[in-house]
C-alpha cells in the first residue's frame, strides 16, 4: 500500500464544489471515479480544501491510498485521459503513509479576480466577477494592512461555519490592477467558510466608496458578520496553491 498526492487544477463552473454530494457532480467524485477505473480498485481521495460550487483551482491537493504497482509519478498522465477536460492533475507523487493534507500545517494562497469595466467580456465570464462601477484600487490597497497578522475573522465568516475557532493568520494581502482586471491575492494559514469572498466583497465596497479603509479595524473587532461587506460571487475565486512548510521534499 502506498499514499499518493495529486496536485489538481479545475474550472469549477460546472461542479457542485469539491466534496461528494448526492445531488450533483463534484470534483472529488470525478477523481474517485477516474482513479477507481484506472487502478482497478475502489479509491476515495482525501482533499485538502473543499472548495465551493463555482470556485476554481490551480493547485488543490488530494491524497489516496492504493496497492497498484503503477509508479506514482506516472499516474497524472494516465488519470488525465480519464478525467473531464475541465479537471487536470498537474502532478502526482508518493508521500509518507501518514501524511494527511488537512491535518498538516499548510499555507494557502487564493486569488479573486474582478473585471472592472463598462461592459462584460464573454471570455472572462467564468473566472472573474464583473463589476461596472469604477473601483479605486489605491483605496482597496489602503484597506489591506489591518487584515495582516492573527485576528478573529468572525466578521468575515459565513454564519454557517462549523469551525472550532474563527481565529486565523493572514500573511499577505495585495490588490493589483492590470488593464481591466483587478486581482485580490491573499495568503494565510487557513481560511474560514467564505472568508476570502467576504474579504473581496468588503474590498469592493471600499473601492466604490461605500466603506472607508479606516473602518476595517472596527469591522474586524466587531466579530459580527453584518459588519462586513457582501460575499462576492464564487466565479471570481481561484485556489492558487497550497504549501506545506514541514515537507520541503515535495516537488515545487
């Protein structure tokens, strides 16, 4: 028996999120089906981040156990030929038998994309949030510093969360603009349910003047979901990468 890690990229548009559900197609379900077919045994992956319906990924992580003799590094090639075209494994490699992607210290990076222009662009409709009103990127940047460090992010968490604690640490938060695309990129040690999308929604409010950058510390301190901005749509969010500092041996 060996444990194999997959680095998985996907367009989440047509899926009901990562986690297997009874009422729709999911990323996890497609991986389980393709792996079971490939390896001729019942495979159930363990995912690192259970992304929501419509959310995308460039580097989500999953592991599974198998008795197959196929080299772990070759599995990505064989697996991709069995997966839908909107899911692709970027790497596959063997990890220690006891490694668990959700029980090991991890640094996650997300990016939220906003198409900020007068009219929509059809080619951007699936992976960015269209916002017509002009956004002030300088004000959005000015609102970022208070988020840095360890805080109670209860104001930026869905009321439906099942997390034991709402305390998280953000290592970096940046807002940049190139052409009509505004990117909000955030890196932290973990994120609460809808946390990145609520941060994005709040920064959008800052960008069009509904919230002043100076109000962010008070919004954090309130520990009240009603104090923060709306939850931005899922289509603009991408899980960029997951890093495991305790495992420098993992391929970069």
